[in-house]
C-alpha cells in the first residue's frame, strides 16, 4: 500500500517502540529476581514488590493522561514521558537497595503511564479511518511480544552483564526515541484546559490500585486471602465512590460516552477478557513445563518463544485477513480457534512429542496476534474525533487492568485446577494444569459470544481503503 498523507508511519513506529519499553519493564525483572535479591540482601520473592510498584503506578496514573493531553498537549506530555521514563530507568539501575528501587520503579511507572496512551493518542489524531488498520498494526506488536520475551531478556542480562543493564538499556533507547519524537510528533494542536476532577481521580486511583494489588496477591505462591479480600473490599468501596462522583462532575476523569458505541464496547468489554487471557497463557505454559513436567526454568522459558514465533510470523497477514473477512469474522474465529488450541494444550502430557507442543504454541501465538489486532483496531473505528481523547484514556485504563490481572487469573486457574485434579485422581500434579487450560478456554467463550453480536459489517469503512 502506498504511503498515505494521513498515516505517519514514523510516528506509529516511534510510539510502538516506546510502548514496547513500557510493556517489557512490567515483568522483565521476574527472572532476574534471584540476582537482584543477592545484591540487596533480601529474598527473591521480595523483589516482587518492585514489579507491583510499577504496575500500581501505571494503573493509578493512566486515567489522568487524557486531562494532561488536553491541558498541555500530546507533544509536550509525550516528550516529558520519555524523559521521565528514561531518567527513572537510570535511577533504577543505580538503586542501592530494594526500597529505592521501588521508589524509582514508581517514577518509571508514572512515565510509562503517560508514554503509551498519549503516544497512541498522537497517532489516532493524525490518522483517517481508512488507515486505522495499518496504524494499529504498528501499535499491536509490543503488547504481544514484550510479555513473551521479557523472562528471556531479564534472565540473559542478569546472567551475563548484570541485572542493572535491564534498566540501563532504556537510557540509549530513550535518548534515541526522544530525538525521533522531537521530529515526528506534531506541534500544532488545540488545547482544552479544563479543570481536573481531583476527587474522582483519587477514588479511581484507589479502586484500580486495590484491584491490581489483589491480582498481585493472588498471583503469589502463598496467597494471603484475607489481604486479597480486604483489597477487593477497598477497591469496591472506592469504585462506588468514583461512580457516584462521575455522575456529578462537570469534567469526569474518565469519559464513558464511548461505551455507547457498539464497536468500542466490544473492543474493551469482550476485548478486555481476551487481553487478560493473552497475559495468562504464557504464564500457564511456563508453569506447565516447569512446575508440572519438572523442566528447568531455562527450558520452560525457551519453549514459550514458540508463542513469539506465531505472534510475529502471522503479523504481515493480520491486516489482509481483516480486510478480506471483516472484523466480526476474524474476531470470532480468533476466539473460537484460540479456545480449541487451549483445550488441545490441556492434553499435552510428559509423553507428548515436543514438536507437537511447539506447533500448538506457534498456532496459539498466531491466532492471539490476529485477534489482538482486530480488537485493538475495532475499538476506535467508529469513535468520532470529539470523543477520541476520552475513548483512548478509557481504553488504556481498561487494558492496563486486564494486563495486570492476567497472571492473577492464571494463578487462580492453576489453583482451582489443582484442587479439581486432586479430588478425582492422584496421578500427577500436571493434571491440575490440564484443568487450568480448560478453564482458560472456557473464559474465551465470553468474548466469543459478544463478538457474535457484532453486525457483519462492523468497521467495514476501515477495511475498504
């Protein structure tokens, strides 16, 4: 396709690179935890608090990005975000102890919270509907690639040059992206200096923070269920206060108007469950081979690369597939076939040839990529310019919550699967993972049924150009 004046490919690629940094840093320290713990003189499990601090900062700060973009402009906020993220990464690299690492991870999360949604907003404001599918193809791969390769990157850097380089590599990348952003991000835009609903932001921040914290607690090896219940209670109470405030605020921190648009609703309701499972599957696969089959961490991590092969291998075909068959067919197909593959993975056992497992993982990665591209694009195909900022902020918030809960849902499925397996057989702990995969497949029926309610022509004007 010839370049379009409304589609700045350089800008889309720039935003994709910065998004990749943000997604990667969410979990990249997981495999480096033992090395970090030795330097800090703490337990490896204590390093999880640094991941939680980063995810909490993201969840709490993303809702404010829409107001920041309106008040100061996407260019200024995006440039500031890159500087904050890069500087915080450098500070993380020189952290003297776990406390300061957590402090700098919060700062890094604040930069990431501004960087991704504001960068995407800059792309959305400069693209026409006919080019939206091509533009979103650039913005989709970071969320698919980063969770898969993060364990490998963290482990390799920790074992070779040292864990501090996990953060230091962001510095030259940040400088390069800052230079590119100065040239590529549009200068002229209309500012909308409205007041910020501070009380609504606080209520929402507490609700989202409590929800992410509950997810992190569930994902731990030994879950403190009292703490989980308390976090959920606090989150629910604060969420109710936020909703009450939203009905009264002149300029609420989140604008729910876009949810009246069917395609946006499908991209973020059913799409939220789909994104949640995207985060859960790599975790399930790694646990199956490591804890279930007794493989080493390196072996289990390497086989997950098959998901990455599927993600990237199918990428050139995702846009042609959507243009050929339409959003509804592609999204329905990706959910249905993805669920079937999860059921097939449930029947992988220690005697299954490794090539069979690899083929299933490659296929899973391919259909994950197709579905993710469909959802990421269809959510914006019918959003008018007046609602773009609010819709983008709402979508970013919902997607961050889904990403933060992915591992928690996977951990919960494994626990429930283990209990179910123990109640019917004593033939091996890996049977619990079989039930976990079946549970994950069942969850994909939620977005499947919602996608079936979409009109066959949904988003057609974005696929005919």
